[in-house]
């Protein structure tokens, strides 16, 4: 949780700023804010903790987004492995299941993985999230490819 202490009014303003990506004109239109654009600008300028809270909320959202992208990459990698064919363990039953080779699907999944990696470039992932990723099966290879690209 945050060490930053903000009033309820300032938290509402920071949340409105998050929803509008910092656009104070748009944030002023939220009923809960209760200020016009000029008054909102003055409030944010006079209270730097509002902008600090907005930046904190934005950083949290970006970290969560980065984690979601990494999870999607891992899922796509699992599906790609199945598309290559051969024996694959069913995670629900623990039994080995034979899959037919589907090269076209493997290529499409590879394209999607590349797109997700490009989307995730530049996103900061917290240390905790990175440790969780590396602990998953085959995640080391995916993460290495992600970092090298």
C-alpha cells in the first residue's frame, strides 16, 4: 500500500486524473470532483500530493499491465508448444496427451507472441512479478527473449 497520505477529496481527484490520463479538463467533468477545470488546476498545483498520488496509481496500473502481458506471453508459448505436436502433459489430469502438429497455428502464435513482446517493451515489471515469472516452467527462455529483443 502507499505511504502517501491524501485526503478523500484528493484521492478522488487522483483517481479522476488516472481515468483521464492526467487530462485535468476531462477530470473536472467527473461529478465526484466537483471543480471546474481552472479550479482543479489550482487545486492540483497547490497540493503536490495529488499529482504524487496520481503518479503512484499510474505506476501500479503499468506494473499490472506488464504482468498481464507476461502472463499472456506464457499462455501463448504453451499453446505454441502444443501446436508443434507431440506429447504434452494435460495440466488438469496430469496425463500425457498426443497433439497433432499444426505448423500454421504455431506460426500465428509466434506472431502473436512477438506482438505481445513489442507491446510490453518499455513497461516496468516489479521485482516480485519478475521472480514469479521466472519461477514458471520455461519462463526463463521467454523472459530472456523478451529482454534481449
